[in-house]
C-alpha cells in the first residue's frame, strides 16, 4: 500500500510512529546503498546514546508535620502544654521525571581499506530539534563532523521543532535535506521542500573522483510505509500530529477526500 501523499506523509511525524519510521529509513537506506558502494565502501548503522529527563518537572515534597495545641475546656484554669501532630493530609499521586536512555541511529559510509568515515548520514528525530539533551548531543556531533574531513548529509522530515542552524537568511520550509561536502565548506547544498512536493533526490558525497550514487529518499519513505503496514496504523479522518498550517490542511483534506480516505 502506497502513501497517499506525493512527498512526505505528515502522519508519519506523529511521535507514536516516528521511531518506527526512523529505524526503517535508516535500515533501508543502508541496504539500498551497499550495492552501489562496494567494494570500496561499506555502510555501517551506528547509534548515539544519551540520557534525557522529562521536559516538565514535577516537584515532589513531603509536607511538614503541623504542630498545634490540644483543645482545653473553657473551665480549665491551666492550659495544656502538650503538643500533638495533626492527622496527615491525604496524599496526591504525582509523576516524577525519570531519566531515560535514548538511542538514535545514523549511518556512516566507511572506506573499506582504511576504515575511515567518509560520509555521515543523519535523519533528525524530534529530540534533535527541541531544546534539551537530544539537541545538545546532536549539535555536538554535528560540529565535530563539520570540523572534520567527513561529509555530512542531514535529513529533516519533521515540521516540528527548530531547524538546524545555517548562516545567512532564514529559509522557511517544512522539510529540508542538507548536503555538506567537506571540500566545499562553509558552503553546503540545501534542498528545501514542502508537503505538496516530492522529496528531492540527492547525490551521496564520496571521495573526490568516485561515482556518487543517487539517494531516492521518496522511494525509501514509500517502502517503509508499505513494508511496515503503516496504512493500518493511521486514521486519515483525523488531523496529523503536529497539525498542519491552514493552507496545508486544506490541500491535504482535498487530497485525502479524492482518494476516499476522508
């Protein structure tokens, strides 16, 4: 079953589905590239591990024990000097932020003879685009790659969050693919695209003089959608998460109605 959208499917951005989509894209991209890169290169699936704590912090404390004086009879001439604890208050159930181990996959194209990493391929996750440990961890890795002789391919298929920084004018676009060649920095190739456009095809940077294979990300997204049976996990009568802009929602509504999904 093919996705009903001509490009990126916004329903795949839902946090309940994205981890599955992300893993599927990483694996399929690796397997699709191997035949075009061997025998000089191989593609390794790597992972980045870090810890995060829930974004909303709930303060949990034990209320102080109240100390008061006992009641005395109005006829008593001597006040009681014995202090008694008041009954404890009824507890409220709360949730405390717990550290969670996050694992994010990415690809490394390595030269077989030397073992050197020639190209790093990153598919951004929601936590890479939000303030917190996920973004800090990724930005640290990003700066390390950009300061090296390794090419960087950065794929952003998420409308939510803050895009990765580029120098110069702000390019307002729903999705983007960045190809940063080490021998061309600080310049880089940016492929911006919108919901109603097919996902662009791009060349995978390798060593100078080598034939660079084309990465057909559109086909890979469609294959993940089909292989994982994601059509059965999506209710197209509902709005996607995160929600679309007003213009995109009107366009998507017409598209889905034409295909009998609404």
